[in-house]
C-alpha cells in the first residue's frame, strides 16, 4: 500500500469514515495532516493501535486540544478500548498538568461517551481509602523511584521537605496509579509522553523513561510512543525527550 491507501485504511478503522479529499476550506492542510499521521506515523514501530490511541488522547489532554480529544475518544471506542481504560489515561494526567485542565478533558471525554451510547458514571475504580493511600502509594513508588524526591528536597524549610514527597506519593501513586483500568506498565509509558508533551520537563522525562523501562516497557516501545506523540506535540518536544534520555535509550537490548 502507498501512503494514501494506508491513510484510508487507518482512518476507516479509527473513525469509521473517509479522510479528507477536497472538502472544506483547508482541504490541502488536512490532506497533509492525515497522510502524515495516519499514512506514515501510525505504521512505524511496534505499538498496537490501542496503545497508540491511549498515547494520542494523553497528549491531546496535555495540550488541551478538546475537539480532537473528543474525536479520538470515539476512535478509542471504535478499536475496542474500554471506557474505563480511556478514563484512566485522562485521569492520570491530573498531577502533571493540574486539575482544571484535566477537568476540561474529562468533560470532553464524557461528551464523546454520551454520543457513543456509553452509560455514565462509569464503575468506581478506586482501590485505596484514606487509611492506606499513602502506604499503597509507597509500595508502587519505591520499587521504581526509591526515595529520590524525599532526598532531593530535604533542604526545604520545615514542613515543606516532608509535605512535597508525601503529596507526590499520595496523589500520583496512591490516588491515581493504584486505580483499576490500566496497569502500571501502561501508566508509566503514558506518563513519559505526557511529560514530553508539556515541554520544559526534561529531567522528569528522563526519570520516567527509566521508570517505564523498570515497569517492563522496552526501549523500542518508549521511542515508538514518543514518535507517535510527535504530530500532536511537535517535533522539538520529541527531540528534546530523545536527547535528554539518549544515554538510557541508546542501548542495545538483549
């Protein structure tokens, strides 16, 4: 298949329709966009279509691209992702991009769910309570990240040096990573592309690339996820992510 044929096949699979030919005022731009994303990028690397769409909705959430997010939530459903998996990919963004932006994305997601006939609210996915959210968070955090944050910010004034690591453990790992719907391996991979899409978080990108590898992702999968995210976040942020972690990605795997 050539690029145009691949675009038509992938577009039908994801959206149940045909890509742009001459419709609209900016058909030439849409042809460039669609043939690059759906005719080229979607066919590079080992990631499944389901994982690619989880990557896509994560980056669109980070970029507050709500019309595109609604469309891709529909695409997620079309290729067999469960609503609970879609929800968790978007919920997972909150500690990194803030609650207001995530709430806007959740609203767009819910609109797409209703349009597709998904009954709301979805089943509760919480697995921790107030009494164990910190202890469960620590169990998820320490094997991958140790106590790096607590040591790094021990210099902060009284109270802050204890509070910040507790916030991170309780929120990122206790409240979110412990939830049902996505496994730790998937959540870590999505966190990598989320941080890359934000920009200016190269230290955290490198740390979470290492975490994604420890969680069971291969180097090829990490690179493929970043490359797939590129059309939605821009080439500079792809190269920034690759450059900051070259020492741990440029290693031949057994």
